[in-house]
C-alpha cells in the first residue's frame, strides 16, 4: 500500500461530456425540486446520488417531513413510469408483484393462466411506510430490487430499466409495524435520515402551503438520459487506495475481524457485509461525478459513509444503554480508519477535473 494515490486516468471525451451533462442535470433537478421542497439539501443530494448510482433508497423520518412529497416530486421531474404502493398490514405479495388469473378463449373455450402485472412493473416505485406490511409482503420486493425481475408460475418477467425503489419509514411508530429484516435492509444502497426543518425553512413551508397553488415542476431527464448517467457513473475510475479504504471501512465494522477497533467490539453486535464496500465505491463515484470530477478520492467515500453504513451496523444492548447509535460508530470509524490518498489530489489542477 502506497501513501499517495496514483494519477487518475485522463478521461475519454465521452466521459467528460457525460460528467458535464450529469452536473448540469443535477443542477436542473435540484432547481425543480426546490420549487416544491423547502430545504432538506442533504436529503435531496443523497437521494439523487442513489438514483445516479443505480441503487435503492430508504428515507427514515417522522411524519410530516415531506418524504413522500419529495419522492413523488422527483418522479415528476423524470420522464419515467411511477407507482406508489401504500404498505398496510393486509397488503399481500401479489398486490405488489402481480398474480395469475384464468383467462378463457371465447373462440375455443380453452382456459389458460395469464399473468397480470402488479404495480412493481414501473421505473420508480414508492414503497410508502414499508415497515407497516408483514415480512412476507416486504420480501416480495427482494427479487425485484436485486434481480430486477419478477418470477411467477415459473416464468421470469424482467422489469423495465431504469428501476429503483424509494421507500419511506417512520422510526418512532411501533404499533402495527414490522421491522425490516437485515436481508432487505441490505438491498437499500442508502438509509437517508430526514430531520426537522430549520425555523426559517418551516416558516417558508407554512407560507407556501397555505397560499396559492403550488408551482409545477418540469421533466428534466428521460429514461435514456438516466441510463446514460448510470453507465457514466460505473465508468468513473477509482484508484486502488480508495477502493482499499472503502473495504477497510466496511471490514472495520465486523466484530469478529482483527480490523475491528476496540469501540466496535464494545458497541457492535453485527457489522456490514461486502455489499457495503460496493455501495461505498459506487456512491463515491456518483458523488465525484456530480461534483464535476472524473476521479474518486477518499473524501467521496467519507461523504457517503453514513447513509451506506448506518443501517448495516447493529449495535448491542450496551451501546443502546449508553446512547450510542450506528451514526456514532460511523463517526468514530471515520476518525480511526486512515485514508492513504487524502491530500494527494487537491486543487483545480487535479487531472480529470471537469470545468464548471
């Protein structure tokens, strides 16, 4: 392991153009969302990062913080099909994926099964209050999220691309809820915390929502645009020290490994799996490209560490008794795990930088 990051590859013209288009599209999306959503800049930034990185996102916050409004507004800015699924205790898996029905041919009288597609067959899925449905129903999303397909009656039905699930969850309501199993939580690239607005933002929210009709938003990106952006994110080069940093961050959360610091062994019951390191790198790529850079540094990894790791770290009873949260553990990890490339590429003269 070297202490400096190798020079980034000089990007191809198409990659530079893609980075410039992504930066411009990101600005337009932010402007359109700002017509409806007041504040929540960090939440919007993380949500867009997930979309560009071809991931799924879980938004967690108390009621009334515009989680559902944010997702539905984002869907309106994208020229994509959109379905909202309201998760309730009586929701069945077939209500999400679809079901087979018997169809009779009027000419021959023969009967056959026909698969009627459910609401999951759309580009953008809003799984509203996802923890209000039982685990069997929650699991109906697993194949769609991971394999981007639905299997029914032994037949596979591919989902349209792009496809991403944006789910909401209330962290304080426990009655009538079913905690998401770790296997499903791991499918979400980001766990985004939605917090209360500031006093000034809340004042603006009240003024906007109690006045005239809300401002309409326009479409910014088509399906082809989003797929091109997602491909461009995948092509962003990452130096070995940065990938190594992401892997070491993920491994440091695991109690049973030698890489785990003492505070992890003291507070953590279960750590992040390999998918966390993958999402740290993918999130860092999207974060770098949005910033107009065609290379990734450890600072990009650090920028996405909390939303990637917080739902993959399970704290133990001792941590809960001491008020230690997964975010506290991530903070300590970012202070403890060294990044070997920090400071290697700084300033406007870094290779591969896209001009503003």
